[in-house]
């Protein structure tokens, strides 16, 4: 561990990340409108145990206490998201001062504690009123999002210098519209592609708006690329399965955002499900608006092969457009409580790839792991697997830096246990434990380890 801290350059940013719907609760307070996640989680069968974000970590009421905890951990930065339905309850129109007021206070509290606010505008809680108009299927969403970005950057831009438009547009589009496992729960591969396109269009439309309000700020987007591995001795069909999977997970976003085009062959691969009429002249120029850095969220690699002739596809990958004959291959051990493969080398590979593709400085805006934590008799949470995961992945980040990647910061996911979307409260990712009955926060061993790494780095 000692050596990990000292492998990072001076000025490296140490943070943690959260997202509005996962921690805030208070879903009906101060004029907040309904989001697609309120609707989805209230629909029977959509989340584990019927869990919702109604109370979550009650962060809306405990914000000061939570910022004090961040200070205790020694964080340089805190990445949080703004809930669009708090700011514009119906998704458009005059901003709600009470909703904005919460983020205004949060920013002041953070700055007062010496912690840099890193703001994400959209982490999946679309106002339900906009979904009723088609949500990310409706091209008008680009303008709605830009207006929302203007409202938030106008209110906080005098103090916030780090802005991210979208968190993981792959999840919003593919999990939300193609696989149906996230809000709004549609299961149509063509809708997944339309959503991805409109998300990138909204991003590109909002970038100049943010710059107008905060000329000196850094503007970015956060993607969740994943290193795709095929079989060790691949057939031609396996190589094609890897190519198609890589395109839908990575190229779908790297292409339009950084190369001004969809990946070669991609639109032919998805031609069976769409005529691509949602792509208008000039869209790709809008989407590829220059950025200051790229946020990378990465947890695990992806393993695939071609579906053998005569077999039914295995796993969920075949539900994604262009991947109809792709099999998911079981992860190599060890795996986390999510069943996700632990692979620091894959983490390093995807960081290096992201830096290459974007040509930008990279921030690891999320990385972490879920384990079946328990509070021990000594009142502590001993989470050796999370400590190992953290130290192993920090080592991979350091390897990438030493190999030449310009990585400027790392944000542990997550500051605290929270609402893990369709998995509800079953899966705990926090470096701080939350008792959901009492809302008591307990720093886990991993949180103490992280605090030590930060302190050691600072003392260099
Ligand atoms: O909890 C999520 C987060 O909202 C987005 N990135 C992945 C995390 C773990 O699944």
C-alpha cells in the first residue's frame, strides 16, 4: 500500500463519487418532480425486494454530516450528480429555487471543507414528464438538456469548475431502452441506438452552454468502457463477436465523441434493426464538441465468444443491437458480490485505450466493488476483499500512468453504500457502511485504507 501512494504524481486528485437518486431520498420534498427511477422502482418486479430511492441514505437531510465525513477521509474532491427533477420538476421551464438551493448549499459546504465539487448533470434520473414525451427517444431532449445545463451551470458556475454532462450513456441507452433492466424499462434494440444518439447529441449541445456560463471550467463526459476479451484460441466468428461487442460497449461512444463518426462497419452491423434515420446531417459535429478531459468508470472486463451454430445465445449480450450471435462467457475468478470479474490488468488496458482514443487527460470517475459486508462485534466493517480490490486497481492506474497515460484523478465508488439500481440495497459498494434503519455511517476498513493512501500521497 505504501508504494501505491507514492506511484502517483503530485497534484493527483483523490475523490469519491455518488449519484443523486442513489443517496438523496427526499423524493417529494421542496418541489422535486418525479423521475423515471421513481416510476420504475415503484413498478412491481423491477428492483430487488421492491426497493426504491425514496429514503436511500437520506443525504438530502444529512448533507453536512456527509461532507464532514469526506473531510475526515481527507478527500480532495467529491463527484456528485444533480437531480434534474429537483431543478426542473417537469423537465423544462423555470428552475425551482428550492431544488437548486440544495446543490448551492452542498457546493458551499464542500468548498468550506476544502473539497472540490465535481458536478455531473445527468446520472439517470430523467424527469418522468420528459419520458412521457418520449424521453431519450425524442430528439427534442437535446434542447431540454441544454436548457437544464444552463440553469445549473448558471446557478453554480461561479464556484464549480469541473462539469460532466452525462454519466455512462451506455447504461442509459442500452440498459434502459434495449435490455429493459433500468428505467424506463424498454426492451427494443433500435430504441437503444436512438437513445445513445440523442444522449450524445444532448451532451454536445450542452457543452458550449456550460462553457458560456463558466468559461474557465473543465467540461467532460463520463463513459463506462469495458475491455472485451475473446477466447484464447479464437475462431473468425469469435473475433467478429469481440469486434461487435467492443463496438456496442466502447466504439458507439468513442467514435462519435472523439472521431466524429460511428465505428467502421457499425451501421452495417445494426442495419437489421434500424435504418439510422435518427442520424441527421451535422449531428456528429455537435457530438464531438471539444472536451477538457474524459471520465472513465470501469469495474470489470467483458468476456464473449460467438454463439455456436445451432445453439441459443447465452447471457444478455445478444439483446444488444449488432450482437445477436454473441455469447457471454462466465467471468474468470475471483468475482465480486455482483458476479463481476476482478481484473486490474483489464482496468489498466481500458484506461490506456480511453486515453488513446480520446487524446484527453483521463479521470477515473468511478471504480469499486460490492461485497457482502457485515458489521462485526467490534462495531467495525472489515472488508478485506474491497481493500484488495482498491489497492489492486490503484496499482493498475499507476501502471497506466507509468506507461504514459495522462490520468489526473481517481474517485472511489462509492463514498457510502447506496441504492444500487435494480439490485436495490442488497449490493454494498461504499467505503463507508450505511445502516439503513438508523442511517448511521461507519467507515469500513477500505475507507481507512483509502484515507491512508491519500494521506501518504500528500505527505510525499
Ligand atoms: O452504482 C453504479 C453507478 O450508478 C454507475 N456506475 C456503476 C455503479 C455500480 O454499479
